[in-house]
C-alpha cells in the first residue's frame, strides 16, 4: 500500500461494502481474487464474509482450511439450496456485524443472476487471463455487465484485474491492446507466480504467506485495495445477498 494510504476498511466500520468477482469464463482466477480480497479486509479488522456462488466450492474449501490463528473470514455456501424449510433470503443472510461481503461467482452466469449481482454490488472485479479465448469471452462479458446489467445505471464500478501475466510476452501485449479498447479501468496486474497456489492450499491470502517472497505482489494488491476504497459504499445493506434473496423476501415476507 502506498505511504499514507488507509488500510482496507479503515473508514468503513459499520458500513456494508459489497465486492463481486465476476467473469463468464471459468478458470480465470475469480476465487483467487475473491479469497485474497477477503483475507486482506479481514486482516485489517473488517468483519468480512465470503459468499461462494460457484458449485465447485473452492472458496468454501479455502475458508475451511484457513488457520484459526488468522483473522476469521465468515463463509456462506450460496451455491447450495437448503433442504430445510427456510427461505432463500434466510439461507443467504449476512453474518451478524458483517462490514464487507465478497461474492465469488461461477462461470456462465445467466442474465438474471448477472443483473442482480450488478445491482447489489458496490464494485465488480473482472479477472482476465492473457489468452485469445479469455480476451474474446471477457469482451462479451464486459458488454453484458454494462448493457444487460446496466452497471452505470446502478452506479456499480467495474474494474479489470489481469491474472497470471508475464509482462514481456506477446500474449500480454495483445491483452494490453484489448484492454485499451474498454471504457473501464485496469486496476492491477497479478503476476504469474506459485505464491497464489501456495496461498490457496493453506487457506490464506498472499500477504499472509510465510517463508515466501511476496514483495513482487504487494504493489498489485495495494492498487486493488486503493481502487476498492476510492469510493464509499453506496448500496444500502440488507439481510440477504445476491440472486434469490430479493425475490424470496418478496414472496415470503422475509
């Protein structure tokens, strides 16, 4: 983090912030970004919850193996449908005192889910890999976020996070040219490193890794934190999160 910058969430106590990590393409690093954002907020004393909408459940596994000695990240298995006689809004209820909700979404979101995630988010991070298929898929997805999801109408900020990049390659130069055509900011570049694999295996954020050199990653995460914190949370906090919660409240009076 740059000198003098506030740590994530330092001015947010008691205010809900919703951060959604989205891309229609699978395998682009959504869970990597979501878990690292969640751990970073938690490490600065912000009560943080990770909502995992991905049926693969990687975010939930990360929370389960997270060391108890580290700041807690609450978790909600949003991809599961409860077999109990409870409403969807109750299942997706916010853990008490939550100040930051990080939402990890699956690949191939349908339009209704996309619209609801965009509507309720303060910020959306879109991870993208430097490959032709990822570039093409991300171009279509960003268009859907802006036109179908109406991100600007809902005043939802959208930012790109490039993942697994090697800056001296032709693939990265191609990605840069593509990103220059988008009317949304590139928040940070995450380098190709085994540090993220190690962090995922240990249930930690990259800044919490022990015995590894992560200095090369610190600046990228400082940029992400500063972008997320550069605007105040604007969406009113509610008891439920994401697709299904609103309609369930209307239908069941929750």
